[in-house]
């Protein structure tokens, strides 16, 4: 009887692991194709954004408030230059006015159904934040540029969030939670939210990738992939996004939809959407589990791989297009 119970428990655990980690399609393996002219331009654009934000402007947070404002102004100018009307969602944090920035592609057939693509543009204290999260912010700008001439069936909103980093992380002054709460109050029908969180660091070296306890048994030891991470409630979205990415893009990818309390799973703006009942997935290079410069002064523009990031962003353009159909 005890043996049977143990067997059933182990079978249940195995079934749950398979349910949360099994993803459609296969991760790309093999030599990547040469960058296309479009991808070369995309790589150059990403580098330019990161060098301006994380290099010229630098650390961006409440302590460095002037730089935080300069970062917002740069994003606003970039989005406006691509033809978007940019809205500001302002609020007060510690006596200072901060803002989320919103640019929208209106849906042509089902405009009330909304796909949010977001990234936070602030940085942690004493860190220029090239990967965290200027890489995600640069990806947001380039996705908006790549998709500006499209006519999606659903509405696509590109949102740059403020105040993701401590001391605002998972508090009422976290920019993405301010946004998600207002969306819920307005009864916005957000059918999918993608959080672009650290997407610029890649390595083919052995043991360059680390994980929360136990996950190393399931995933590769080389940090050369992009990850799609959701909670269990967002499993369908996680599967949809990685299916689309793998179908369109020759780049390694991994995915999971696991309990949100596991270390790292909820550590970005997708968490805010989970709190308001919206499906959301983080797209990430896994940050601290790969990048030795995470939250350090050494998180600088010259540490990132812009060519690989360009491949990822090109694939994400296809993902957003599919989600918006």
C-alpha cells in the first residue's frame, strides 16, 4: 500500500512537471543563418537605443530623477518619430511625478481585444541597466517600429513602464501595476500581455546558464536561448507565444508555465497583470540566472549581443502579429 501511494505521488509530480514545462514545437538547434539586411539594421538600431539610454543617459530612477525623465523623453520621441500618438499615464511616487508611456495600434476587426507589449525603462540604483532593462526597452521600440504599418485585428498597445525596480517592485507604485489596475477598472479586455525583461545576454559557453533548484534537470546548461515564462494560469498564452516563435524564428527557445512563487518566475511586469487576472508572459534571457552583470555597475552596453537580440526581436514581431490576429 505504501509503495502504491509513493508511486501515485511520483506519477502525479511527473504529470504536473510535464503539464507546466511541455511546450509545442522544438527549440532551434544548429548554425544560425546569416543576418538579413533587415536584421543587421535592427541590430544597429538596438545598439543605438541601448547606448543612448544606458550609456549617455545612464542610471534612471527616482534618485536620478532627471535621467529618468530624459529616458522617458527619449522613448516618447522615438515612438512619435515612428508615427505613434504617445500617451502619458502620470502618477505621484514619493512626491515626484512619474509616468508610463503608451502607444497604440488600433485593431481593425476586434479593437476591444487588447494585446499589451510592455517593458520597464527604469533601472535599479547604481546600475546603468544595459540588459536590465534597457535591452527590453530597446526591443519595445523596435517592435513598435517593425509593426507600425500593420493592421492587426486586435488592438496592440506598446507600453513603457516606470518604477519596476526596488523599492517599488510589487508595490502600489510599480508602474505596470498602476497600469494593470487602471485597465481592470476600465474593464479593458487584455487578452495577452508580454513583458520584455532582459533580452540582450547570450552565451554558448558550457554552464553559462543557471536555474532555480531542480530546473537544471529539464533545461540546457548553455545560456544561448530566449525564454517564455508564465504562471500556470497563463499556460495557454505561454504555449501560443513559444509556438509562434519556434514556427517563425531560427533561434533557440525554452518555455514554462509554472507556479508564480518559484524564484524568478514573477520578477517583472507580467506579475502586475497576474494580480489583475490578465494572462501574461515574460520574455527573458533569464537575467540573474545568466548575466553576471545583473544589478551591477558593470551592466553596460558593450556586454550585450545585439545580433542575437535582433533575431529575437524579429521573432517577437511575428509572435505579436499572431497574437493580434
